[in-house]
C-alpha cells in the first residue's frame, strides 16, 4: 500500500467537477477499511448523500455532483489532533487517487444541527469531496487551479536549517513535501535537521496550518522512505534503527 501512496503523490490534483457516476462499493469499502485502522482520530465517510454536502458553509470554489465525502471531526482546540487528522486523512486522499477517485480538500464548517451527532466541543474542521472524474480538468477547475496554485517552491526553502549534508533520502522527502496540498497553497511546513533529529513545524499554529503540517509530515515520510514515526506533539521524527 505504501508504494501506491508514493506514486499517487505525483498524480493527484484537486478536483471539483465530478461525473454523475457512483463510486463502486468495492472502492468505498477499501477506503472504509483504512478509516477503521485509524483509531487515533475521528474520520467519517458519508456515502450517497449529496444533500448533506450542499449544506457545507464557507467552502471555496465550485463543486458538481458530489454524493460521497469524508468528514474530519475534532475537539475545537486540539491542535495535536489536527496534525493527526491531516496525516491520516491525506493517506485516504492518496489511496483514493490510486483508485482513480477524484478528491478535494475543503477547510470548512458544517451546520451542527446536521446528522453528524457532534458533541458540544466537537467541530468538523475539514471535508474531502470524493467522486469519479474525467481525465482532463474542467474549465472551472483550470481557472481555480491556476488562480490558487503557485509554482512549486524549490526544496531548499522547506529545509530551514541542517547541520549535515542532506542525503538523497532527505532530498526525496523534501520533493514530496513540496507537492503536499495546503490551504490556499501557502505551503507553510518547514523542517530542521539538527543533532540527527528531523523536526517539522509551522510558524503559526491554527486549524489550517496544523492540518497542513500533518499532511506535510506524511508527504515527507513517504518521499524519504525513512522508517519510523512522528511525535505529533513536538514535531520530531523518530527513526527506527535497523
């Protein structure tokens, strides 16, 4: 599965126009199996319910024929959980890409009177639209894509400080990080590599930047091929020594 996710990094683009075709049950089941593995976070998938998607507030861009989507639920002030949600949900996004399912990250709020049965301290912090897409971007998607995406930054801009020469693994991780989606394509994630410790951070932590940080952590990890895990509280990557 890891190889599928790595390949999907280069193929995935944000999509907002979907065909009037249902995603197959087999593909949705594969996504649900992944969701069930992510015990640390609250991720829910809504299937064949386009009416509830239309109740989304404050989303940007245009969407057509969205009947299924993924919902990210968190405590309103739990920034560590935002990072985890970004990290785990981006795995779902890349898996969907590998299954030829179009996706779009939407940072938004949804009416708390909806059927999601949110607790008082819970909010939906993001939604992932899912759908079947044509190979080419629609005209609306092209306009939005080129108006919100800048050229990919050079990888040097992501590694703020390092006390050693960067290995090929680290460089590959930075290349994958440069392709990570982020709110308004701001790409706020930065790394340091000091005293043999990789540290990921954003300068200003809020809902969007912490989601971006989790997404960036995943991209760097996949691209580098390093074995280990992230400490989401302090942003350090804990390598597994082989």
